[in-house]
C-alpha cells in the first residue's frame, strides 16, 4: 500500500535555542526508497549537461554514478535520462534521500506534497519535478533566496509536474533554511503544462512555520522581494486563467490549490481536511499556547506562522514529530482504534 503524510517544520534563528535555523522533514510515503546518499562536489567542463530522471519513489529510485549509493546492484539497469539542463561549472556536495536535504554550506530543506489546481502529466512537455529541483538547489546555492530563485527559474523554463499523478499531487511545498533565514516555497504547474507558477514567503524571525500537505502562503506582495519571491508575471497570469479576480493581493493558496474541505485526496473517499489542519494546529498550539488556537477544519483560519513562546532546540522538534495529539480531543492513544494497549499507530 502507498500513503503520503509529509510534515515539515521550520524554525527561525530568533525561535531557536542556539540561534540557528532548523528544518524538519518526514517523508511518510510507505513505498519510498529511503536510502540516504552522499553526492560529492564536482567540477564540470564547459558545455556539460545535467541529466534529469523521471519521477520514481520506489527502490531503486535512481541507478547512476552520481553517488556510490546509486551504483547498480546485480540485475539493475542504469536509469535513463528523460532530458537535460545546462550544468554549472562547479556543484556543491550534499546529502539527499527522496529529495536533496542539506549541502556543505548548511543550506537545508524539508518537503510536503500538496494538491494543486493545475495537474500536469508526467508524459507531457514539462521536464522537472520536485526532486531534481531540490537537488539542483543543493548543487548550486548557499542561501535560501538563491535556492528559491534557482528552482523557480528552472521550472519556468523547463516546466514542472507533480510527483504524484492528478490534482492530489500537483503541487509542492518546501521549507528552506540557510542559517540566517527561513522561507516557504510553493510550486505547481501552469495552465499550459510547459512552465510553472511559484511563490515564496520569508518566515518572520522568532517564528515557527509548518506545512502539512497543503499550500499555506496566502496574500502575496510580489513587489516586496525581501519578504516574497514570485514567478514571472504571476499576478497577471493568474488573472488571465481565471485563478484570481485581479482585485487586491493574490491569495496563492486559494488561487492555486483546492479547498481541502471539499477536495478528496483519494477518489471515492470523503474529504479529510483535518488531515492537514490538525497537524498545523498541534505544532502551533504547542509552540505558542497562549494564542489559544482552536482545532478547525478550515485551512484558511490557520496562520502562516506563529511567534514561538520559547526557544526551541532540536530535541523540542523531535518531540513535536513524535506527538500523537495526546491529551486533546483527537488523542490517538485512546478510543477503539487504539486497542487494548493504547497504541497511537494505525
């Protein structure tokens, strides 16, 4: 069976115990190849082209010479590139698993697949999906801003498609951190199937952000580049395809993604909006309890980020990731499904 429930949390310098930035990721896909691979730094000759492989999550996700981890085992065939993009002269070393996670300069990210209103076929003209975008960000950048601009520019030129087929996996969200700043990056295919819509928002210092399989960036001010980054002509293109009225600021989450209260991730099943909102509520209510946030099924009532009421360490983040809503109205350790031993695991 397959399943997806990726949660990523970002902590800014002003919210961390030691003044660092932190980002988490749970790649909760039952079918994924979870091996961690080290990709060494490389110098490339002029005119070199970087191969792009098609979306594959299962083992082996890649068979190549990019890492010792990917060298072919007996009976495995080399992965075949579906396309190429121009390579840069020098690429940084980094660690990756299902996605590129952290490079030698401390650039790091976490991922969460989202639904989107513009699903693009993997068999169409679009070349890129989220894994190669994160890999090239790790290879080419030292800062979150560079990573965002690099991923966005590549996707606009070469096209973007979701790693999961259909609207349920048409979008992607990343939390990107570089030791100084934390940003949230959203991307989805566009109406032509050959480019991409994307946006990014900086997380205010002292705040914590979380993403749980749904877009969280709301009103966007593309002119204010210290806080926002946008794809080319985002506002006018969104209006041209009817995703936005063009009046006031663009609400990216509403324009580019479905209302999860009325959207079914799995065809034939009822919508489960708290699949997203409960995770966000629990993270925010634990780091900022005095806000008195209430559990809701409305994603538009959940803030983008909250100011943390204590300085968080990596141990605090690990504890958040282990949370089963204990002591709340949706405590997974009680009730018939928890069984005789109060197991939170379903």
